[in-house]
């Protein structure tokens, strides 16, 4: 994994920093349109080309302002191909718009990608809330062309009117499926909307939590890889470097290491939620 942490001066500066990070780690910047006096928005479109299959996808981001509503969000989507002559809104075959809910003040952030630039994760600490998005490929554990080379867009919500401090099912990270911000590109150029996130859903796993609070009452934490699931397509793959973890003795922003100190993980809560069941950890290295 490759990663970076720092502080951005608001949602627009965060996007500018993401552009530099992605460029440095093998992504191709297909479009970068920073804001002007006349137009208070920023557009970034990144392209990833698989080194083996040569299949491509784009990840698109747009930072917009609504000063009256005090709303400063990113609009997100993925799509198969980039078209230079089309506007951000005109790119075809994209998933429905997702959003990342930010603000225009200081943001502590982490960017994470892999050596093959197959995916991007953005983690943004906004006040006491932790915001996480995942864009790009997921692991399939199959030979090339055996299954489609899936890529996905997992924002925090699909409601453009929400803000960083909104609550309820309209806002949630990919750690738990609460709204429609969970699209995976599938065969036939269709977008599958996953209904659940395993192992957090379905509910039968909750029985495990009764035992771990005593079994892992110290500083150790168990971790289980996170999978998006579908009632029609079953297991859709595995999020790269993403793990459900035991919540006791955990706090967002905490760094965990394996016993041999060779792997490091970042703990993140699900936006504002802090119960034992609302944490996941993301591999940094």
C-alpha cells in the first residue's frame, strides 16, 4: 500500500492534495479543473489501467460550495471510459452520484492506494466525525476474465443536501450498508447495488460480539476482511485492505500494528457512530 496523511484547508484543498497523491502513485490525471473566481467548483478525473488485463476505469470527483446552506461536499462516480469533450455531468455509463460530506475548514486526512493503483480510499476527519470513501477495484480471487474485473463507487450517501454533521441512514461509510451509495460495475455494463456488507451484515454475526468483549478485553483486536454482498449476485468480492474489527479499546485515528510490527492499520469509525460495532480498520502498510 501507499499512503499519505496531512491537513487540508477545506474540501477544495483536499481535492488538490488528492490529485498530487494520485499522480505520484501511478494514476493518470485525465482532468483537473481548479476553481476560478467565476466558478466555485473543482473537478478531478483519474484513470486507472490494469497492468495485465489493460482494462480501464475512471474515478471522478467534484468539490462544490453552498455558502448559504454551509454545505461543502464532493460529488463522486466511477465509469468505464473518459471522454475529453464531455462535461463532468455528461460522462456516460457512470454510477448514480454519490457524495462525500465535508466542510471548508481544516481537515486531517489519509489517502490510501495500492502499488497497482487499483483503488483509492479517502479518509477525512471533520470535527468529531470520520468520513471514508472507496473508489476502484475490489479483489476477485479468480483468473483474469474468469469474472468481470469489477470496480466500484462507495461514497457516504446519495442525498446532495446532507452535510458532514448529518445523522441517520442517509449517511454511512461502506462498513455498513444503510443507503444506496454502494455501486459495483458488473457484466453487461450494469451497476449492481449491494444490499449488505459482510461480516457486519447479516445479523447472525452479531452473536460473535458477545464473546469478543471478554476474549479481547486487552489491547488485541480481531479483524475480518470486508465483502460487499448482493441478494441476486451473492458475494461480489472483497474490499482491498479493509477489515471489520472489534470495537472495545478502539478510537478513530488510532494506529494498530500486528504482533510482528510488519503491518499497520488505521482505525476509523462510521462517521459519527462509536459503538463497538461501528469500527473498521484500513491497512496502511
